[in-house]
């Protein structure tokens, strides 16, 4: 995906790098906006990943996190997705613990897909 992005990017300001959310290869307070789409559910340590998002955001910066968040997913938390923040309540708790403020939830496309925006 990174190779495809590099090959097709048409703006010299764009940079692409490989990494994991739990250890972002960027200095602190480097960005005004962090966006994650349908990746959060795969992070091995969601709390550590959110802490990294907060670290690389400048004060007042924004996070957009789009993924599967729904009470309908509760049964999956009892088996294969145990411990994952797949409900708004669980994700809001992790966001708050990572230092994010003003979490706002937005419905998106499918009934289980939502986005949450939050401010550092
Ligand atoms: C369902 S795909 C979504 C891909 C892309 N973000 C999109 O919206 O089309 C999930 C992605 O999460 C990535 N992923 C898995 N574990 C991760 C982690 N710990 N940190 C960051 N990304 C991770 C996978 O490599 C995969 O590309």
C-alpha cells in the first residue's frame, strides 16, 4: 500500500512511512491532525496507540478515528475480539485515558461503522 501511495502521490509535500500505531516514527507534537480508518480494531495495544496519537499531535490538534464501534458487536468481545474497544463506551474511556478531550461520535455508512473525533 505504501509503495502504491508513493508511486501515485502527486503532491511533493506528501510523505509515507511504515510503522505501527503503538510506536509512531514521528517526533512529538508534529501534526495538527491524525486520521485512522478501520485500523484501530487491529492495533495490538489500543491504549498505547492512542497515547502515541496524542504524543504526535500538537496541543489543540485533532484525532479522527473511524472503525467498527457498536453495541451490536458485544458478542464478538466475548470471543475473538476480547479486550478490544469496539463500543463507544470502551473507546471513549481509552481516548480519555490517553488525554483526549471532547470526544464526539458520528454515524457513518454502515450501522456498525462510526467515527469519533477528539481534541488533544
Ligand atoms: C482493514 S485494513 C484498513 C486499511 C486502510 N486504513 C483503509 O482504510 O483502507 C487494517 C489495517 O490496519 C493495519 N494494522 C494492523 N495492526 C496495526 C498496528 N498495530 N498499527 C497500525 N496499523 C495496523 C493493517 O496493516 C491494515 O493495513
